[in-house]
C-alpha cells in the first residue's frame, strides 16, 4: 500500500501597512507498506484531508490548519504536514513535514499517476501568500495493490 497524508494549509499574509507573506504548510508523509493478508480480508481506512488555508489579517495573518493523517488499519499510518504560520512584521514560519513511520519513507513526489498518466496531486502543503489568504493543503492518498 502507498499511504500519504494531507498537506498542511498555508498561513495568511499580513495586509495593510508592512505587508508580509504567510508561511507554507508542510508536505505530508508518504510511504510504502507491505503486509501478508488472507484472501477476503477487509481493513478500515481513513484518507486525510488537506489543511485549511489561513486568512489574511491587518495586524497579522492567521495560521493555516494541519492536514489529516491517512491510516490503513494494522498496516500503516502516514502523518500529515503541519500548518504554516500567519505573516506578522515578517514572513510566517513554514509548517513541518509529516512522516511515514514503519514504512519505506518516500520523499514527496508526483509518483502516482491517473489513468491518463497525469500526475496525481496529493499531500503537498499549501503556499503562503503576501497580504492574502494562504493556499489549502492537498488531500492525502491511499493506493492498495494485491498479488
């Protein structure tokens, strides 16, 4: 199974005088997990949402929201990216990246493709914007293969 969490939301920028940018949200953890299962086995799962964007503000921007973890029961969990901070008199701090404990950690990439061979966007942190609303984090992904 390829398990990836949701990316963190970007922080909102400071608007008005002395504009600044919000910080970018952290990229999600993404990993490869294997486990032996008997035929017909079912597993509960949850795919994490992307983090919410932070709003712009006059005195300071608002932090974005953290992404959600993605879990495949008894197989693995990928941890989400954290939120970017709101801009103040300087650029907001970036959120930390998530992790994929217990699996083969795969750096964030465009490695999953759709039926038309287009890259699927997942797990990327939202970007902070100057004097505006931050960008939302991309949602998580769960791809399960069997032999």
